[in-house]
C-alpha cells in the first residue's frame, strides 16, 4: 500500500461554523495557548506565533491565516471542531468535482451600479486539482480585489484558454431586461451564451453546472436552438464546486474592473451593492448629467433608480407579484 501526501502552500482557510462549534473552538484555542484580542465584527480573535484565528459574527465563520494554517486545520480544526477531514481529501469527498465539466457563475446581479458579468470555466481532473491547490474558492469568500485579480490570472493560465466571460454593460443590460421581463430569463440567456462558447472550444464536455436560479429548460432550449446539447445541472451552493468557484472569480474580476474603470472616467467612486453611498453617488450623477445617465451605469429596474428619479423610472412591482412573474 502506498501513501500519497498532497502538499500545498496554504496560508488561509475559511469555514462556516455553528454557534456551538464557535464556543468549542474558543475553548480549544485557549487550551492551545493562543492570545486573545478584540477585532471588529469578530466574536473572538486569537493569535499564536504567526498564526491567527478569527471567528466572525456573520455566519459565524472562522478564518485561519498565517504560517501553520494547513497543519492547524488538519490536526486541530477539522478533527476536534468540524468532526471531518476534508482538506487534501477533496477527491474522496467530492469526486464529481474532478470530472470533466463546465462551471458557470455570475457577478453584479445584486449591485445597482455596474454590469452583469457571467463567466464559465472548463475543468478536468488535472485542472481541478491545480485550482484547488492554488486556493481557488467562491469569490464571495475573498475580500481582496488584488487576490481576485491574482486568482483570475491563475485560472486563465491553468485552464489553458478554456474560459469564457460575457460582460453585459448597464445600457445593454437595461435593454435586455426590458426585453426578457425578468432577471431569471436574462440569466438563462447569458448562461446559454457562455456554455455555447465553451462548447465551441470543448465540444465533448458532458455537463455544465451552475447555481440554482431558474428552470434549467430555459438554458437547454436556448442551446438547442443553436444546435448545442449538453447535460445542464443546477443546484444550490454550486460555488462549492471548483469550476463554479473559478467562474465566480472571473465574473467578479470583470465586474470590479468595469466599476473601477468607469468610475475613473466619470470622476466618481461607483460603490457596490445598494447602500446609502450608492444612492448618494446616483443622486450626484443625476445632478451632473440628468436621469438618463443612470441607464449607462446602473440597473434601472432596481428600486434605487425610482427613489432617485421617480418621474423617470417606475417603481418595481411588489415582491409577491415579482415572484409570480419570475
């Protein structure tokens, strides 16, 4: 019998905890001699030598960083707190993640400013293993734009060109939204374009995976109209799949790059999300260039557009009516 050791230079790890697991971890860290200190938004923060462990209120979620992170996860966190050994055993726990498939994800659909960006990545066993070892994970778990861009470059190099990105700028997005009538149909159209383009590069790929957002038949029918056929799979939390996680990073990279570039052109900071700062910037743009300026930088079916320019943009329908329509 041979033993294979999987080595990597991992210095960051994150995982959602239950409240009970968070309490157990705090006690374990105290037992191991970690020093505790306060940290904003954290239930607790502890350090020992060059290793830090933070458990944040939202989740709660643990973030392990620094020298010795991998050893701490494998020998302390997983067996004593999480009750499972996953790090380095991804191919055992999720074998389908290492089979040939496309992963598709999007960024920007919940942000008032900016485009909708949809990306896709092909993986096989070799590519998937390299992406896992490089630290690729769901883009929502990565707080640094610099890290998003560095991983984006790694993904493109590792996948050898078997990636696709479709950026739908706000002006085109608003036209398409008015045409399709709801976001799910627009997303289905965008996902189909990505898969169609990837099939042009890798026609023998057996399946495509994305997050659960709509009836998969919307995507399948769009592909069939163009003579393409592939097994379309959708599931919740699809970003745990390495191909979908890689696609989420490429989509996020395209989104943040557009915001930064367009903001510099306009001389304003285009914030993400739908915060009060977003509304303040939107008001400033309307004062500078009129209500129609929003169509070039924002998704005007959002309630924010109606709040800023009620005479130019209609209020969205009540939530119940929107759900029925979607």
